[in-house]
């Protein structure tokens, strides 16, 4: 009986994931533009020189800033490695085409960066990241040189840079309403990009990963990728995710948790990937609990459930993005 119940739950989770992968968007979709010349991409390409990209600071200032006893002293909640826990190592590599980094300038003109991944969508132009990285750019906010560089490494833009469309950054309304702490369960974002300099849509240029929802908290193996700010190359780490029930009353919820070494500022929004037929699927992004984790050894994600599914549908159908309450 127990085995039968588990099999039913597993089948239901798989069905939910497969429905999203099959795509429930209507025939007319809004997360892409017809291919054509990309003057905005040309301007961004000229602006984001190798020196400016290398100098960009993390957009996720809290991620990985504490370690050891300092992390425990900073908060009554537990965040980081457990005593004796094995922390899988990370390594630098040149990346994969479907993962990359956002670059933008803040209100002071300082370069900032966070990680992201291209997710499959009808309009072939959608990038997934963390809400705390991109929330200031939703609604009618100025873009300020905001673009996505797939497989950025060593100062290079192998596929060019893809501008983010004005008024097309999607963050859950609950994240705005509750704030980054109380709303940690909604820390996810989707950005719709414009064509590249030669008119090619992002997904056509680099491919995409599947977006899975409703698949639970336990996944293995998981390949996590992130871009530390100022590093020449991204990091990857192989590990597994488990469920973390928050013990911090300021940030309630249950979050996927993953142990991987050296994921510091800039890695927020980086994908947690699982093998999928023909490539990869994403089941989380660095964010959520404590905006991704106070230490560089343990990271978290918002759970990919109904809220993420609704956000995806809003992005692919072109609904007006949510924003801060007026």
C-alpha cells in the first residue's frame, strides 16, 4: 500500500512536470520578437567591454558573505554546513550555452551581475533567474544597460549579448508584497529578451533547458552552475537537493537545499539542473532562503511549484508584469 501511494505521488509529480514541458501557452505568444536587426544589442555589445564586465559587482550582495561561526552569530537561524557534512567541490569551466550572466548598471552607474539560464518557451526568448536580482527592473523601471550574455567567460561574449525587453521582467506579486525575507518562497524571475545583434532569438542561438515544476525537493544528481562576480569563468558543482524547512521566522517556508562549495556573490539566479532527455531541465535557481544562503558552501532555491508555473504562463502570454504596490 505504501509503495502504491508513493508511485501515485511520483506519477502525479511527473505529470505536472511534463505538462509544463509540453507547453500550455496559447498559439499566440509574447515572449519573443520576430527576427530582425538588433540595434539595441549592438549598443549593449559596445557598452559591455571586457573591462566593464570583469569589474561588475554582484547584484546579490548577501550571498556567501558569511562562513563558520560568523554565519551562526549573524542570525539565530541555522544556515550553512551541518557538523561533519560533506561539501562537494566546485570547479571553474567555460560554461554551457544555456547558462550565462546578466549585466546591468545600478542607479549610481556601477556595473552589476547575476546568473541565469535560458528556458524553453514558445517565443524562444526567456531567461530564468532570481527575483532579488531583477526585481528593480520589472514594470516600467529603466533597463540601464540590462542584457544577458550566454556562456560568458574570460571576457568573451561567444553568442553576443541579448537586451532585456522593456516592461518584460516577471517577478511574483507576492515577492513584492511580502519583501525579500517574508517572500523568500517567491524569489524567482523571468526576463524576456530581444533578438541579438544579427537578429537571432536567444533560444535559437544557444538552445534551452526545460523548466520543471511540481517535482518535489529530492533530486540527484544535480548540476549547479553560477557566475561569481569578477571571475573569469563560471563554476559548476555536482550534488543533490533536499528539503529545508526554515527555522527562521522572518523567512518561513520549505526550500530546496544544496551543498556546493564556493558559490559566492554573483551566482544568485544560477540554475540547478537535472539530466533530461536531450539535455537538461531546471528545478531551482540560487535564491530563496536568505536570498540563496549566507554561506558559500550551502545554497537554496524557491520551490518550483504553482507560483513559478503561473509566472511562466504570464511571461509567455505577455501579461503585464507585477510590480511594487503603489
